[in-house]
């Protein structure tokens, strides 16, 4: 079957290890199901995989892609939960938690095999392309906001780095939930888009906010860390799920954190139940993922190049005809 896969690891030039071509189709096994992939979306995780983060060379070649929506063996339209190895998966109680493409072949292919436990019904209100955007970036944003930040309607939130998948999701979900959302970006066009999506104000990275916020959604890391901490009200919460600019900020702001009793919470992906809630939320409210571009699977390299350059606003989706 046709697939998009990591053939080599290159920490400095990750796209040199990206290959498009034939790979073996997945085989059925007890407790697992094979899904025909209709749409799959790109994440920064795919670029990190090409750098060897979470993917050692002895597991290559590895089909990339965490997210997908498609049709199962019984003809049902489904969405996949990307986290493998949680209790209930049927892959063994001692299975270490991982994401597709770390231990198991991913979704950038005609077919993918996952534990049957990981399959959820796709709401009829969502297209395959829309549903394929939800299991990683949108689920991460959902958990950051509503589980780990614990914000309520009327609260204020700063979203750093508008344009990325998680940040875009946080703006849209926050607006739909009645939050007062501020956003930052170095790019004027992305700030404008953030306003169109519901941010009350979009500022340049590092700019002083008109007020201190209840929570910060942080995925950028070192470049915005100090600004994130300084933007919180006393007792506020900073939730971090990524560090695309690096994970070693020059100013940790420890004095401000302990003196103002700020909370710093790490957040990774989300549970199957949270994905089910997110799917229902989108179906009921009309909230839809922001899609930057839809490409056929054989043009995946274009999508990877766009993601690596940081030119996208929202999700890049690959489809099988």
C-alpha cells in the first residue's frame, strides 16, 4: 500500500528522511482492527519523529501520522484515538503509553491497524477531514483548557503562538466556551486570523496584555516562557504541552512563580473519554477545526515543508481518494 514514512533519522534536516512509497499493509490480529484511512492530519510530532525524538533508528522504517478518520472493517465511519497502551486497550496491562508512530505504524497510509478499543464513532456532522484534525492537536487543547487549566466561562486565557494546531484549537474552543481569549503571534496575518476566530485581542509576541489572565496555553516554550509567566494573575495557571522553540528558557521566573503562587501544569494529549466529549462538543455546537490546507497523500512532502517552515494557520490534512 502507498504510505508516507520515516526511512532515516536526521536531527538537523529531518525532511531528508521522509519517503513516499509502498509499505506492507497491516495485518489483522486479535483485539485490533484495520481501518481504511480517508483523512489524516499532520502534527509537529511527525517532524520530531523524523528527528528521532521517540523514534529510535531500530524501529525504522516507520509510517508517520498520529491522527486519522476513516472506515472500519464493518463499514462504520470512525475516528482514532492516538494514544496506545492505556488501561483498557487490550494490549496488555504493562504496555507503556505511547503515541502512534513511536511503537506502531501510523496513519499516513491507505490503512492503519489500531487496538479496537481506540476506535470511536465519527459524528455524522463532521467530515473526514474535520474529524482527522481532532485526536492530537484539538484533543490536546481541549484537555489543556478544560481539564488542566480548569477555566470557566468568563475567565481570561492567553494563547501563545497563534497559528499552530494546538493554539488555533485553543482559540476556537475557548471562544465557544465563553472565555476571554488573548492571542500572540510574530506574524501580522496570523494575528488577524486569530481575531477572526474569536480572540478579543491579538498582540505581537512578548507584548504587554491589557490585563493579567487566569490561564496561559503554552506550546512555544523557551521563546515565550517568561512572557507567559508574567502574564498570569496571582494564583493563575500555566499549562504547557510543547516546546517548539526549545525547552530551556533563559529566565525560568522561579521567584515570580512561587511568590504569586502560580501553578505550572504539564499536559500531554488526552483520554479517550475526552476525545469522545470533544467530538460531541463539535457536533453539538458547530465548532469546526481550522484547516489550512488539504492535500492528497502523494503530495505529503509539500505539507511537511509547509509545517516545518511554520507557514500554516491551522491543520494540514492528507487524504486518500
